[in-house]
C-alpha cells in the first residue's frame, strides 16, 4: 500500500502496486465518488496499457462506463472532467518519475483533486479490509472519447502574437508531444518530441539540472529567446532564459502578472494570486504594486487547486512548476502556462527587454533553492531550526502550515516534510549572498543532529 500518497497513487509498477490493485482502485472510484461514468486517460509509459485494462475492468465491473481519452496529457483530463460534467476521472501517469514508475491522478466533480485526505485513504482502507468487488448486474462499457480538437481550440484562443520569438522546446519524450506542434507550430526548435515511455534522452523531470542540459545547449546554439521544457504528463512547465539560465518557477508567477493585469479580458476581475509556501518574496513584492492580493498556501495540487477555487483566485503557481488558472477550471496546465508566459516574453522583446532582463527586474533575492535532508525525525528538526532562528531575530511574518515559513527583515526560510519522498526540505532566501550562506550553514548544523 506504499503507493498511496498525499496527492495521488504512485510508485514502481509491480513493486509498489500492480494490476490487481489498479483493478480495485478502478472498482472503488465510482462507488466513492458516486459516478456512473469515469473519464480515463493515460500516459505513454510501457505499463500504462495494462494498468488501463485493469482500471477499466474495475470501473465496468462496478457498473460504470469508462470514457476513454486514450493517450492524454494530465491537463486534458482536467479539462474534460470539468467541461463535460464528469464526477470522476483518472489519469494513469507517474508524471515526472523515471520509466519504471506509474500511478493514478484522481479527480472529482469540477476537476477538483482527490488526495489522501479526501478519498484516497478511504480506498486504501477498503482494499486493506478486503472489501468485496462483486460484478454489477449491468456492467459498464468502454466508450472512446476524443476531445482533443476542442482542447486545442481552447488553448489556441489564448495565444497572442509570438511570431517574433525564437523558441527551443524540450518535450521530454512525454505527453506534451501530443499537442506541441499543433499549438506552437513548426517554427520552434523541438527536442525529444517523440512519444517514448522509456524516456531515452532524460527523465521527464525538469527540476533536475542534468535534464536541462540539452535544452540549455539548444537555446545558446540556436540563439533562442527562451527555452521551454515540459514534464512527463505536461501538467508542469519550466523555462530557461536566452543565456541558458534556469528560471526559478515561482518567479514565473510574477511574470504572468503582466498577462492578467494588463489585459482587457480581465478588467474588473479580482486580482487574487495564489503562491505556495516556498515562493520567493519577490513574487509578492512585484505583483502587489499591480494591485494583486497574494495568498500563500500549502504545496501540491491536492491543496492548491481547491484553495484557488475557494478564494476565487485569478491564477497561481508553485515552485515545482505547476500553474493554476481560474480560466482552466482552477486547475493546472503546462501548455496554458507556456502560452501565457510566451505572450508576455514576446511583448517585452518588442519593447527591447530580454527574458533575463525581465527576470532581473522581478528577482530581488539570493536563494538557496530547495535543499533535501534524508532524515526520520522531521518534526523535531523543524522545530529546532525554527527555535534557533526565532531566538536570534524577531520575525515579521510566520506561517505554521505545511511545515514552517518564517520571514525576517532581510531574509526568510521554509522548512517542511516532503509529502511524497523521505526528505525534509529547506529553502532560504536573503538580500545578500553572505547572509544566505550564513543562514544555510546554521540550518545544516542544526539538522545534522537529527540525521
């Protein structure tokens, strides 16, 4: 049962879960969510067809119909779930994980995420208890369901003139390959844009520096204005500037403000923006003069998508490269985020401002990036780090959800337990590199006592 996590079901296939567990998940989903039809998509991993077979059999045996999207990005599943009124959907994917992994992302009505706290724990309990799975008197059917034309039309309706941009795009051999050329055309320089569930060129995780190397080379050799890279299921996107430098994804939240707050489409809209607890202070400092109200919340789609709907936010984002949009049913979409960011980058290029220059305007801090510590006594370590720093200096702001974020006049830190991996994560930002290095060193000294 180790495949059940805070946000989804995921693990090494045939180690952490198998086709029989996939069947039971399929069977229990329509019961849990009171659905007589379930929208199902899948990524290109080699294990996805077998998982789909057993998930679909479970759904059908429970008496519900499977609406089969076939090969899909995760965001098109969200789009279809909300647009067509499904009460339940499943995307079979392991997102950015290596090829031996697979899993399931589950959504309910309005494409709201079903996480461990609001459904996955119940399914795990039913499976552990050995709850029976009798075949319904009337089994469901598998119904092919192609909504790609409508989805592409929706995305293209958000495009502005980006014809002046030279773009390099790394598709990571993942699901973005389904739609990339239909959205961005033939002008960009494409890397690894063939679907291949073995991910022969690099793992589909843009947060790992080594996975960016080929894109960075392309940007420099092709003299591109921007590099774009998608993860395996295309719900995340990240960028490198014209110099090949990786752009911290939280700073793109601030960049997107130029699209939403300088666009007649959104005149009169509430300027509420969601960020996660790890986001740079630069985001709020850049957007607040535009009239934005910044709301800080927990990490992960299971929390962010629900929070953005709750606050009726216009858009939001996370350090991991997820970007959420009210226009997209409060869900995340790598393609929509890329389109809107490229709109802004093209506009600034016409004004003579490069992407690196724009990011320099946004970013006012030195950052440690997220540092991972493999320890078991996570809570004790978090408390010790917080107590050390609070004893040294009076905070100007403090948050105690999803770990701790404490802000001081010249620096801040967040320390939190990973919801998906056995790590304690620490991130720090400061107005000078010397101050940053001092605080990171102090944190390391405390945390090593708990390893």
